[in-house]
C-alpha cells in the first residue's frame, strides 16, 4: 500500500429536484449514486450518493446530494466538506426554490468555487440555451457563483461533458490546499456492516491524518474504536487525510453504537461543546426579523441537533444582517466542533421534520460560557476580538478568557483544534513576549494571561495589606489562608508563581509557611514607570473607584491622546490598572480593597443588594453597576434578580 499520488478534494452537486444531478454524476463518473430501492422507484435522490472523479492531477470524491425540500437535512450533511460545487440547473426549468436554498447552504458553509451545469440541454434549442444562460447569470449575480462558468450539458447524449470536466478542473485546481497538520475529524455520513469486515463508516475527512492501527474516539458519546483498515475511492490505504472521501473499518465498536452525525477524532483532540460562540448571517430571504432567542435545527458536519440561537450584541437581526450569536445545543447532545467550522440553522416547526434554512455562519469559540445580560457587552467585545484575531492572538484571548483557571496545553488544544507541537511552540512564544505567564513543566505546565496574573498580584498585596492592618501584632499570613482569599480556580502552581513574583519584586517576604508584606517596597515597580505612566497612575489613585474612559484621561491630565492609549495598556499589563468594562479603567489597588470589602460583606450577610453595594463602593449608580458586573465577570459574584451572591 502506498500514499495517494494525487491531491484530494471534495466535489459536490447542488440543485433542485429532478434537474438531473444523479444522472450527471453517472455520466461523469460511471457510478449510479442512487443506492436505495426507494430512490430507484421514485426517481429522486433521498440519501447522499458517492462517486470518484479524476480531474487531471486531482482526485475528487463526489458527493451527490438530494434536491427535494423534504431531504434538505441530507443535502446539508453532504455539503459540509465540499471544496467545489457543481450547481445543476435544468435548461428547461431554470432556477427553482431548492436551487436557491442549496446555493445559500453552500455559501453559508464557506464554499467559494463552483461551476454551473445547465443540464437537459438536449431538450431545448440553442436560442433557448442562451436565454437560460442570461437568466441564470442574472439570478446568480449576488452569489459566490456570479462569475462561474455556465456549461450546457446533456447526461443523455454526452454533449458538453468534456467542457464541464475542464471547467470543474479549473475551479478545483484553484482551491487553496488545506493546511498540513491539524486535527483529524471524520463526520460520519454512512454506518454499516460488511461480512468478513464488521463495522464500516464513511465520511469526508475535515483535517489531519488518520492511520491504520490508530485509536479513535466517537463523539459525542466517547466510545473508543480502532482503525483496522482504510479505503479511499475503493483502494486500500495506510492513511487518509483532509479532503479525502474515505471508509474506515473499525474494531471495538458495534454498528448499533454509531450513527450519522457522529464524529471520529483522535483521543484528546477535541471536546464536545454544548455552547458555541459564532458569527452568524441571517439570510435576506427571511420574511421577518430574528428575535433575541430562537429555537432552531443546527446542522454541523453531518449532524442535525436541536438548539437555540441567542443574539449576543443585538436584540434582533433584520433579514440580510450579520451578528454575533451564541448557539446552545440541547443538553442531551453536543458537537465536536472547532473554531473555523461552519454550521447551518434551519427554522424548527413542531410536528414537522423539516424547516427552512434561515442562516448560518462560522464558529468562533467552543465550550463558551453562557452569555448573560449583565455581561453581554464584555462578552461581545471578547467575541469580536476573537473573530478578528490572528492565531497567536486567539491563543492569548482563550487564556485570558479562562481567567484564573490557567488552562494547560491539552485543554487549549481541544478548544482550538491545534496539534500539540504547534500549540506548545506558539504558547512559548507568547510567554517570551510577556503576553502569557507559565508555571510548571511538561504536561503540568499551565498558562495565565499577563493581565490576569498582574491583577492576582495586586489582589494578593491587597489582602496582605488588609491583614496587617487588621492584625498588627501578627508577623504574617499563612500561605494557605492567603490562598483561600484568591480565586478558587487558580491552580496551586500558578499561586506559587504569584508569590515568587512578588518576592522577586521586593513587595512581600515568604518565610516557611508565612507570607508578609514589605512596607514601602510594594510600589517598587513604580520606579520603572515613564513620566506619562506615573502621571496616569497617580491620577487613578486619586480617582479611586470612579472609573474613567480612555478619552477622559488625556482631557483631565492635559496629555497627548496618542500617548495615553498605549500607556493605559502597559499599565493594565503591569497590574496597576484594571479594566472593569471594555471602556472603563480603575486603579488596581482600589479594586483589590473593594474586593476585600465585598467578600467580607458576603461572608457576613450572604448576599448583597443594590443599596448596600452603592454604599460600599461610595460611587454613583452610574459606576456602581459596571463595578458589580466586573465581579460577576471575575466569577466572584452571581446576580440573581436584584441581589448578588458569592458564586459557587
């Protein structure tokens, strides 16, 4: 067995029922993809059909999808891995409803290249063909196929087949090759048994490589299986990779334990998600606005699941608009998704098994926290930054979003879909540039964002200062007692690194089990501030718990606007300022003291209402609200109606 000599990709058909998709595939490949008796009897494709087509140096797996509206579920399942689409339009009918829906699905799933096959051209004269070409061109003017070749063809006579092959090859050769590496995933579109082989599954590989003998995990249930054999286009292989239609012979798992929609992946490569943050496009063909919450059918890979769309940055979306949307999957299900995956949403109509495609988009973040009204602004800001970030920035943002939990490389890899070696290298570069802080070695190594780490330093100093003020006769606080004052999610290794950093700065002394603050040294880092930074720090100390917007600082201090913004970011990274909301900054020491007062109040009263919170902060309602929401986001408090309680 040898490696495949050709580059592989997936070619898919799309189009209205009875426009000749299956007949065209048979004419091109010699394979009749109608494989069910019901399909033969009714003359329509119900299930996905598969074939193989060689186009010059390319090896194409061909996916023939059903055209009937009642089988759109199968169409979406087949379109998920398509690189090039052949949009089939009958010359005697033109563009029809399912033509448009299939086109929408392909565009939402990220298909960007294709050819239009004007089928049944033998049934009309040349003049009609030209009229139909003009009509089709006009109908596709707003789509990704606006400049696609339109090729008249007849599956019955063979006319135009060579021209169609040439046009398809031209588009296929222009497809950007899938990046090497990545995580192997195979969404299952067929599951069956073969005498003498056992369980066999098929699908279109989304990424990475799978090899004979490797163990795989069946998501979302976590069942394990072993790869006994691999076939690509009917030929035995040692391996299969992204862009290939492949069949895997599995051992260790029964046919009954698998179903279409499951995803096979290497162990520890992905983690099922119930909540996903996405960029969503609401189709212009919709008749009404999308409300803030909508129950829908979610299609991802070959799976169809019940879910809810929750708008993150708007109360509604008008037809044709795009927005940030959180997708919440039914609690009994999950998706083995990764950032960059595409999905489709279809309207859900009770008592009916099909709906209308309403939109779709791209997954930005998996295993996302629930967006709540109190934190919508901050959540939307983080999501926008993630959607536009480079890979390195995405890694840093994921670590920052994890806050005190300080994830390890394994957790980050499952969330980002990165191979261990590539992720480790990227993480270490971020550590070297100072964006991340790392504690531990090897598999025990955990990461924290520099802003979070600096804030924890300030929290620790604030607790020590309060301890010494309340206990002037005691030499210091025990390590364990200080540990309990910091966020519970903070790993022990990262806590020790916080202490070590403060010791090295000369801010504290750590002797045996005791930790004490060194008076007069806690602000030693201030000696390294630039004059502008020093002015800003002194001003924020004077402002206390009154937050300031970036534009207010230069106005108040008479400083250059262009110099203030980067200075604020540097002070955030050093832990001297805290961002309580995307546009509000506060003195870090004031926040640490406020946290101590809040924790003491919660310990005594169990909960805090708005009047008490306003008294504790000493600020107006305008600023008390974002300060309260900051501690919600830090997972110290949980808002329940008009009160807040300690989280967990």
